[in-house]
C-alpha cells in the first residue's frame, strides 16, 4: 500500500508540473514574434530567425505598456494575427 501511495504522489506531481510548463512551451513555439528590431517594431519568423516585417515605427514612440509587450515579444500564430498586430501597432 505504501508503494502505491508513493507512486500516486509522483504521478500527481508530474501532472501538476506538466500543466504549468505546457502554456510556456506553447507560447514559445509561435511561428512569429512581434518584437523590438533595433529600436523599431518588427515581426520575426521564429523558425528561420529572419525578420519578415520591418517597420519605421520607433518603439520609444509607443506607450510604456506597448514597449513592455514588445520587449517580451508578442507571439503570433497566423498571417491574420500578423495583419491585426501590424494594424494595431502601426496605425
């Protein structure tokens, strides 16, 4: 019985850790990232490391909140996400 309790506790711990790690991994696997590109807003292809959109919008011209978002990187998953983010930040 004690072996069963120990194994059960290990399984519960593993499940709890998995649930906390999965969202972080999912965000880092986004194919695109809107971020600071040497002081301007840009879209990075995370799979190739190439900048696919480079703007002339200075990051410092944005609100502190938006600057913080760009510092952390905004994950984008589709071309529609890219279009929407570009519209939000560059208009």
